[in-house]
C-alpha cells in the first residue's frame, strides 16, 4: 500500500510543478483520468492526444483544453503556447 501512496503523491507533485500536462490516451485508465482532473482543477493546461476514432469519455474531453490525434501536433502546439517568465532551458 505504501508504494501506491508514494506513486500517487509523486504524480501529484509532478503535476503541481508543471504548466502543461500532455496526456497520451491510448486506452481508458482510471489513473490517467484522475491525473487529468487533478491538473484541470489546479489550472494546468491539459493537452489530450488520442488516436483518430478513439472513444473518449465526455469527462476527459471536458477537462482537456485541446485534443489532438498526433503527439507531434500536440508538442508543436505546446511549443507555440509560450509561458510568461520562461526562458530557454527552464
């Protein structure tokens, strides 16, 4: 049980420390859904990537800011977003 608690707490700390959460949704996952909600509730940008024709829960779509079908497109979008105060190497 301690290992599971540590894993969840570490995942939450990673989300707290980031500006954007990139979600590679290839199959339904309770953990992924929880991480998305946790990030969204904290004002993090949530970028969802799911293959074309993937059935995605309306809850997951609602709590995402953008949906892409290719990781490359999502990464390009993130790189174009820009974050105030960030410099190269941050």
